C-alpha cells in the first residue's frame, strides 16, 4: 500500500510564504498526474493545482500567480510553493496522485493557517 506524506504546513502571516512537500512511501509507477487539493471548514475539497506526467500544470483561479506546483515522477514527489498567502487560503491541504489506471492515492493532509 502506498502512503503519501505531506509536510510543510503551519501558521503564517498574510503575505507570507509556505512550501508544501509530498513524498510517497515507495516508488509509484505509471503516474498520470499529481496535485494538491484543499478543504476549508464547512467547504468541499477543491483542486488547488495539478501537474501531469508530461509537466502540464493547472491552477485554481484563486491561486494563479501566487502558487507554483512542481513534481518529480522519478522521485515520486510533488511540491507546492505558496506565496502572498491570504487568510482565505487557510485550509487542510491534501496531496493526490492518480495513476494511468485511475487508481488514486491521498495524503493525510497538512494544516495551513494564514492569520495575523
């Protein structure tokens, strides 16, 4: 069973930066795409950013220009650089990996709190 482990969450002031990292417990083959989702209290989980195995990225409108996703299929890692953080970015952030057979893995989540 593959486990995804996120790190890098925490408390940051508005305008600050955080870098989230996600690593797999073992080598994953045939990755289709990787991504970061978030879920704020009382809201549905939403896609923040995604990256395909070929390197194509996509972002939620709310984070475009502020967040950058990067991934390494060989190392089975995916990172999310978050700059100019806003209070509305506060949420639990989840790492996700989807294989070419559509099997999906999720991390346990890491809390990001943006507050002064």
